[in-house]
C-alpha cells in the first residue's frame, strides 16, 4: 500500500515538473519551483529506498517467526510426550501386598 502511494506521489511530481516546464509560474521563479520539485523527487527516492529496506527487514523477521513457530510446535510435542511417559512410568499399586508394604512404609 505504501509503495502504491509513493508511486502515485512520484507521478504527481512528474506531472508538476512537466507543467512547470510548459507553463512557468508567476508566483515563484521557475528555477525556484524546479529546485523544490527536484528536492521533493529526491525525498521520494529516499523514502522508496527506506520502504525497500523495511520490506526486506520485515521478510527476514517473518522468516524468523516462522522458524520460531516450527520449533515451538516441536518443543510442545516433545513436552507432551515427556509428560505422557512420566505419567505411564508411575508405579501402580494394585496388589494387596503392595498396599500393605506402602502402609508399613508410611507408618
């Protein structure tokens, strides 16, 4: 969206340049207007460059988040498996003799 807006503004500046070249201006000298338009064009070029850098940075950040999400999902799965194994490895007390031994131990 930002790139589209910059393209539109660039076209407007180009139209101003052409209009200035054809018509001239009575309020300001053509040289002053031409200089101002040149400055604006340089500013637009600078902004376009900054947007391109921002776009590259954002793509890098999105890639890092994608990797993070993949690793997080893997760690979450491993944690679930670990908890399941721990739950399954608990000694079960089902025999009467085992219960008697546990009672003796607790006493």
